[in-house]
């Protein structure tokens, strides 16, 4: 912890009510995205596969290990994001063009950054995109330009992309206004964790909190006038505190001249800041239903795979009449001989397992429902779909992507405005939006209509009737056909 750190026992602001209400659904879609695991690799399959009544622990563990989730949910969202990735930007500010391959200070390209934002919006319904002012501040423009010529990345702004669950609190004057203060969390930098691990073992250091917390708020009476104040804090171990942690301020900076927080709420349907529904929550539920049904189907196959030995006409143990052998199970092999009395029989009978067919049918229905919720125009499985059904599904997918493309273009234009406001560069004058997103229609191209001569030849060959020809000619001319 820095020597100038300021400690406080006051807890961090609690989760915003809207985020607290949405957090269970965010965890659900995140688990589906990570194949029912946490980002750190912790298995979450037990959370979605409940243990049966009186089910042995070993059997339950075996069933959980055998249940392997598919990547359908993640692949469906990546397909949508790939359609949104077919975009190109126009002229960029010179400073942003100079760091186009490292827009966030972590080596992320601008195109990859925008695609990652699309994935978060498609999964969580919204994401926070912002511009963080330069960490290095200089007394004059000449000093800043000299630092840029030396390749100082910290003298330029960096883009920020946050998951919805990491934006823990915000404050607005009213429902429709822009936020005046935003608090978010970021993972602790790996360099600090490495330094902590490299300390001598004899020096016992307190545990380090995995998150750092930043708060950006507008100030009307800052040290240099109105502007934005950016505070960085973390939690330090404190055995005397009720929660075991206390707030510790790591850094505080003031940026003059910023009238609006350089943060944008990138939502799927243009929702207000902090709002927005999850567009693919239904697909996540269908994914979990399919996962559970597939696990039950595999368990049923496992239990009914082997036939059962059935004996008739004999009571007691098979084989020898020795009392000791009556307490032992019968082991059958290719060289086993059974002594059966007269009138007795022994045979293997396969279990009928009529519910296997029902489980298989239900699994196919769930698969079709997943594809329908994913708005896949043409399904490769299940019953054939008509051209009208395919066209309607394609129209739904196109409408969703077109709405997302409009939001993406608007977000990018506002992002360039915030970038230029911080760097002092003029905003490039462009004819139209700064980002062009091309969404191709997903419906199949209409089939060419036959000509009149072709229809006459079909009628002469007897392929179509004269009534059908008159009906087609009437539809073509827009008049009712005359009766024969």
C-alpha cells in the first residue's frame, strides 16, 4: 500500500438496486457462456444438476462428471457478434490512430475492442464503454508532445470496457439525466500480485483484495475549477473491522474542463443508463433445460445398457448348495457353469425402458426450441421449415441486428467526441456516422419467377393444368381469372 494512502472504515456504496435485482440473471447467462463454469474455472454444474432423493453420493458425482455442456449458447452469440463485426470506421483522430493497436493500454486492437463490447451487450444486455484520461499529466503541451514522441502510452487516453456486473453503483440527478458519479471495479493488476508473491516468506503480508475500485464524479469546485475527479481505492485487510476489510485510497486525480463523464451505456435497445433487459435470457433457459434433459437421457442409457439375468423355477442361490456360497454374489463369465434343477431356467432379458423414446423426443424438441430462440433462420435438424417460416425468422434476426448496429454506430460517434474532448483535438468532420455497420439480410434470395412462355410450355406438356395456368396469369395481371 502506498505511504500516502488514506484509509477509511466506511464501506463502499452497496450495489445499485437495479443491479442487485438483475445479478442472478447475469450470473446465469455468464455460466452458460463459460460452459457452466466461472471465469476462474470453478465448476458450476452441481448448481444446475440437483441431487436426486436418496441418490448415493458416488452416483451423483459420476452423473455430474458425465454431464458435459455444449457450446451452443456461446456459439450463437458469437455468430451475432460476427455479423456486427462487418463494419469499418471513417477518419479517426490522430492520437487514436496512433494507438489503434493498443486502445486500452493492454494491447487490444480497436476492432477487437468493439467486437468484445458487442459480445457483452448480446450476453448481458448492456456494457459500459468509457474513456480514461491520461495517467501522466504534463505542465505544458510541449512536454506532452515530447513524451508522446518517446512513445509514452500513459500520456494518451485509454478506452475502458466493463461488464455490467462490474459497474456497481452510479448516481443521477433524475431518471433521464446523465450520471454524475459512477463506481466500478477492476481486477487487481497482475504486477502488484506478483510483487506480493515475491516478498520474503519470513515477512507475513496481509491478504490482498482481488479488486480495485474507481469512482469518477463531476466536481463543480475542484482544485483547478470544474471538472472530473477520479479516485482509486481498494480494500485492505483489517481484523478489527466488522467485515474484515477497510477502504484504502490509492490515488486521486482531478481533470479540469470535463463537463460530462466520458462514459457511455452501450445497451441493446437504447435503454437508459443502468437499465436494459437481457436479449438472450430465454435462450439461456432453453440451454439449461437441454443440458438437464441430456444428462437425464445419458443416465437412463447408462442404467439400461446392460441386460438383466432372470431365473425361473428355482429359489435360493444359484450353483452349489454350500452354505458359504449362498452368501456370495454369482459371477458370470464365458466359462461359468450353472447347476439348475429340473424345470428351472436362466436367461438374460433386456430392459424395455419405454421412457428412452420419450426422453429422445423431448430432447429433440428442446434442440429445436433452442434454435428458434437463437433466431437461426435455417435449421439443419428437425422437420423441414417452409420458406415463410425461414423468412420470418430471418426478419426477426435482421431486426435485432439492425437495432444493435444503430446503437453501435451512435456509441462510437459519442466515444470519439469524448476522446477529442480529453485530448483537445478537433473532431473529424465526416459525412454520416463515424462507424458504418453493414448488416446483410438473412432471408434467402427470392427464386426467379417463370416467364409466360415457360408456363405455356409446362401447360402444353401436361405438367400443369389449364386452370392453374389461368390462375397464375390472373395473379400476374392482378385480375381474377375468368371461369371456364
